[in-house]
C-alpha cells in the first residue's frame, strides 16, 4: 500500500513537471531565450517519460488485480 501511494505521488509530480516544462518552454520562446526553451523541452520530455512509466506500471498492477478477481470469481467478470 505504501508503494502505491509513493508511486501515485511520483506520477503526480511527473505530471506537474511536464506542465512546468511546457510552461517554461513557452515562456522561454516568448523571451527568445534559447537556453530556457531547451531546458523546458528537456523537463517536458523527462516529465512525459516518467508519467508514461508510472501510468504503465499502474495499468499492469490494475490488470493483475483484475485477473486475480476474475480467477477468484469462477471466470465471471466482477
């Protein structure tokens, strides 16, 4: 249970960092500062990657739970 809460917190932080990266990229473009644009792009891509990783992990966990419930119910969906 603790790992699920920790993973949820990391996934939430990754999502927020993705938005922060996108905002940084837009602000950098508006000020024509190439370094800010590159940092924003990097933060956005890393945030997106982390978000995908934890969403896939949560999906695998949910699928395993579903399969466990399905097997325990005599093959009928719950």
